[in-house]
C-alpha cells in the first residue's frame, strides 16, 4: 500500500511505502526552511536539487546535493533549507 503524506501546508509531500528492506518515503520539499522530528533512524538521500541541513548536535549547516545522503538518529530533530524544489528518498531503519 502507498501512503500519501503532506506537511507544512503542502510544502513537503511524499509517498510512503514498505519493502522487504523496510519503510521508505519518496517526496519533494518546496523552497523554504523546515524542522523535522524523527521517531526512528532516518537515512535521507537527496535525489535532485540541494538541501542545506543543520543536523543534531552540529553548529554548522552542511550542504547535500544530488547523490549525497545524511543520517539522523531516532528521537532527534533537524532543520533543512531548500532554495529550490528538492526531491528526496528517506529510508527508516
């Protein structure tokens, strides 16, 4: 089954699905700054575009472009900035 997710008044939308490897979402983040919370470990892959991320415990923003990824532990929060629509794949492990 595919689940439709929408956050921040529609500025972030994703489709969630389950495979043998686990749960994932694929979506698009529109331009803007957002703060997300995690309930489980997340691996965020940038598919197209670019995300600037302030990861838990870090003082400096990091930039992740297409083909790059970052990880966030469970029960944490992180911020991202997108300057243009950005596609992503988020794996929950």
